[in-house]
C-alpha cells in the first residue's frame, strides 16, 4: 500500500479515538442526570404557565422564569414577581384541574415549610442552582401556600411584608 492510502486509513481511527478521549462525562459535577439522561433548563413565562384567564386576574406584566425539564416529561417552573397576594391566591385557586383528577384543591392552603410535600425536600442539584431564590428563601420571611391542580402543583412563597412572590409550578404528568 502506498503512504497516502495508509494515512487515509489512519485518520478515521485518530478522529474516533480523540472523540472518545475528550468526550465529557455527563456524570461530572455540573451535569445532572435522572435515570442516566440529562435534565435541561428552558425559559418559560408565567402567562403561558397559568393560562390567559388566570394571568389576567393578577394584573401584572408577564414574568419570565426557568423550567427544569426531566427526561420523564416532568418539570418544575420557577418565577419571581410582585403581585397582590390575595389576587394571586384567588387566581391560582380558580385554575381548573384535570377531569381525571381524584384529588385537587379548590383554594390554596397555607402550610408550613415542614409540611411541604416530601419530594420538595430533595430537589435536584439543577433545580437548586437555577431556582436558588425558592430553595434558599429565608423561612422566617415567607408564608407558604400549596395548591394541587392536577397534573400541576403550585407552591407559593409569599413575602410577609412585601408583595414579593416566589412561585414553583410542578408538572407530574
């Protein structure tokens, strides 16, 4: 074989070897996986999440948030905004639940941090990084409300002295 053919045969092996050598391990710190698949971060808006009718009841400008989406299809969206707390509780309480829902709330219930659903006690690292305002909010400054509107669960942190809201919307399919 001449030298050109040998060189052409070697190049693909070198390229493949370099890909394998430099491939990033998704299990390194900074990469988050669920059942071996990587969760992703997306942008979302409060108006899209709540629906037009409920959002209009809030009388606020649209709010951008982050959505942590898992390979299972489940996701959690996070928002920070200013809104009248009573308008917000009415708006979320009036959201429809799925017709197949066996359990749902007709209004938002005040709860303590300690009585948050168990799954909220162990968020993924990706959620903690991208929604730190929710996960690390000072407990003494906020009232917590929970509203199950299957297939969604709304967890609201309402600041005790201002109109600040930290809102988590979880979709569990």
